[in-house]
C-alpha cells in the first residue's frame, strides 16, 4: 500500500435533493457557505429545504461557490437563474460571486443552528476548517456575543488533518478510534500543530498505541476548546456545528468537561452556515418584493 | 458667549470651562486618562496619611506633593512658552489652542510610556493580536505580561491606539493583587495606573471620601481605601468608581445587574471619532476597485455596517443606493483577507455593544 498517496483527510462529500419534488409556484432561495476547508449550499423552496450539497472547497476557491450550488441543484430541474435570492458567506479573500447579498457567517451559523437544533439553543460552538467560534444568541438566532480564534490551529479541521496524516488514520475514524482505550491518557503537552509530528512520533516510540495518541490529542483539543468557551460563558442549550462536530472523540470529551450534553440533530450539522444564509435569503426576498410595490 | 480658536476653528465657551471641556463639547478630541467627562480634573488631588488595600496599610512617603496628572492632555497655546495641560487650564477669550503637532505627539507618547511601563500591556504590541482569542498565546508571552480580562473594552487600550507607542517600552509582569471583599465588585491593584479617577468621582459624585492615595518610595501612586474596609471608609456601593476606571483594575462581579442611580449619572467616556469621509457620490467615485473592508457610519458616526469585498468601489456604490437614508459617513481600508478583517471589526463591535452592527443582522426584522 502506498502510504504516501493515501489521503487521510478525505471525508464523504455528498449532494441530496427531495425525491419527486415539485417546486413550481414556490419561491426558491439559496444559501452558500464557502469555507476554508469545505463548502455547502442549501436550496429552500417555500422555506423548506429541498436540496443541499457538502464538498471540499479545493484550490480554485472562487469557483467553489458555483460548483457547490451546481451540485446541489443537480437532478432538481432548478437552474441557478431560477433562484430568486442568494445569500453568500465566505472566508479569507473569497466571496460568493453570484450572491445578492453577503452576510457574515457568524449571523448565518447562529440562525442555521436554531433551525437545526431548535429554539432552545443559546450557545453555538462552531469548529470549522481554520477557526473556532463560540456564538451566544437568543431563541431566534440573533447574535449577542461571540469570540473566535483564527490564530491557532488546535481544534480546527486543518489541525485534525495534520494529526490524521501523521498517524495514518482516516480523519473520519479519528474520533471513534480515540475512544477505543481502556484508560484516558493525559493530554499531550502542547496542542500546537507545528509540534504535533515530533510529539506524536515520540509517544509512539514510547510504545503508545495509535488510539492512545489520538486520545491524548483529542483530550488536549477538547480542553483548548473548553477554555475558549469559558471566555465567553456557556448558556444552555449548546449546539455544535462545523466538521469537527462529527468527531465523537472531541465531542464526548467536551461533554465530560462541560457536565452536560449538547443538543443533537438528525440533519447535517455542517450545513448550519448555508442553512442560515438560505433562511435570511427568504426573508430578504420578501422584503424586496414589498419595497418594489 | 466668549470665543477661542482650537486648531484654527472658532468655538464658544462659558466662563469656568477648562480647555479640555471646551474641546470635548466642540467634538475635538484631546486624549486624557486622569481627567474624565462628568467629574472635575483629578490633577491636583492631595495624598492622605494612610491607605489600605484589604488589611494591609500603606503610609505616605512624600506628604506634600499634589498629583501631577497623566500628562496626556497637553496642548500648545500661542504666546505660552511650553505646552500646558488642558484638563486643568481655564479657557480664555481669544486663546489660540493647538491640539496636535509633532512636539505634542512626542510628549503624549512619553507620558504614555511611563504609564505602560508599570502596567501589563503585552497584547498591545503583538502583531498577531487581531483574531487572537487570548486564551493560548502563540508567542509564549507569560499571562502576567499579557493584557487583562478587559482587553477589547479597555479605555487605556483605546487611548494607546490613538496616541501610539514609541520604542523602548519595557515589558511588565503584573502579580495579581486581587481584593474581593464584597458581592458587587473586585479590585486588582496590580492593574491600577494611579489615574485617581476613582478617588475623584467618589468625592464629586457620591460626596464621600472612601478612596485616597499615598506615594511609595519610588514616587509611584498607591490607591486604596481610607479605612481597612470599604464599609468602614463610608462606601455606599454606588460603583461610580468602577464606571470611570480606564483599566481592568475595577471589575463588576454581577453582569446585567441594574446600575445604581448615581452610577447612571456618570456620562459616557469621550473617544476619538473614526476618521471618515462623507458618504456621497463624489467621494465614492474616488474609492479604489480593490479588495478591502468598508465601514458605513450613521449621522452620529456610529458604526452601521461592516463589509468585506473584493471590489471596494463597486460595493460602496451599491451601498449608496441601498442605504442612502441611513448612512452619512464611511471609511475603508485595503485588505486582501477581507472576510477575516470584516469579522475582526465585527467582533470588536459586538464586544462593546452586545449585538452585531445594525446593518449586519443586528436588527430584529430579519428574524
């Protein structure tokens, strides 16, 4: 097996749409969230989600918006031009070129989290590709405070990719395997992703199993995220969004430290940003119609 | 009414006002740390025999020297040989005052360095400060050297942004001197810069003499209570001192609690207004068509909306149509990582106002 070319960072990309959907007569709006690692698109018809897509952002980031929307629309019969209002949210130096309006992803995440997890959400933890955000909001998803970290990779998707790569574990298995230990090891001495290779290889040489090293990392990262959450305060209920919300190794350890469980959703927690954007799009389209009269 | 000129502009004043008062009411910002809106100047306050920090008493070394002030409010007045301190200089008819010059800027930086040298200021100098959540330091600066809990809301920090720091500033490590003796507020004297605002407002607003200061052997200012406890010193817990403190030395323990009647009488602190342009077509046409972040301000120069874009001119022209009745001023900065910068500005705003800017989903109509 050629270890060099194995892509440990791969996670399942997908698109979905309602079977036999008929949206003639219904207003179609869309939300597009282009992130540093992944991009999502959510299509609403009459306020209800009828299609979505979740894929890697890739190198040609300005084109990502078009690709993810195109993939979401595939098989629906809806064309980009049919969408009445698009709200986009970007990162770094990328924006959604065909968006009618750009709204900050902070507002979109909170709004989307309410839809995914219910009105009782008051704190949203977003563990994204390249940053960590803790957002405080009310029952409507209106933001009252937030704190973010964009300087440190620990606890972000990119940080996880480095760990997965060093240990040769597919990223989708990192969490599950980190829980396959008899006793919780102490956390790694530094969460700094720059030193991860040295640290991890050292532990493996001492005889630690891969699972034990993963556990030590997940524990350190969960503690780091917890410290961030304490800075702004956690009010129940808590919702976790972003790719790492799917990592049980981090989530379970956070639960232990917090002393309670975050809310769960049946839908894809990574869609929060795009979903919030799509919901805003619906409201903005209605307002525009009223103004035009 | 009498008139004088500040930076060439004619302004009117009433007898008894200081130059700083006159400037503030005319919308001209003069940096100040020991002075504050809503109270007389702290400059000139005399030390007392003894102060307490908890049970520990401190005795004065030099009894007869009045507080000289922070030195930041210096201005130049035509006809006067040296700059004077505007907080305690009365305005006079026909005065020609200048609030900015290379000499004044240098004098302010010198005064600020003397204050920052004895106050943990590490984050102010860090190039990675924007976007840092300040729980983990990537440059390994010890916590005692970093900025305290009030970072983002701190008046001293805002003043430092305006005045600027000159080179040669030594780092400083604070060792906590926390006094937590009542349910409403705590004091950490390791963060105190000796501005005497608390002492002054206690006297002028509450009519009490709860706080005072003595000098230490280096001539530094030590603030504390007049008796071993707040209660014994006559404290009525109005918390006006907490309201006026420009650093993290005074901290509310109960957030969201209704403020006392006296505390609500303290007017807001005065800050420099953002440098901005009028939001009209002529100005907007001169904006470059490049990546950056713009800020739209309302007629009171309060932030309405922050936006990151890959084309400043196009976006601003679009905003002119959409927000023409809400926006009166704007400013912009070139910045390739415009979304990141947009979020940083939004975060600063949220920290200070408890909500997103109105134009960035800060209103109720989108929910």
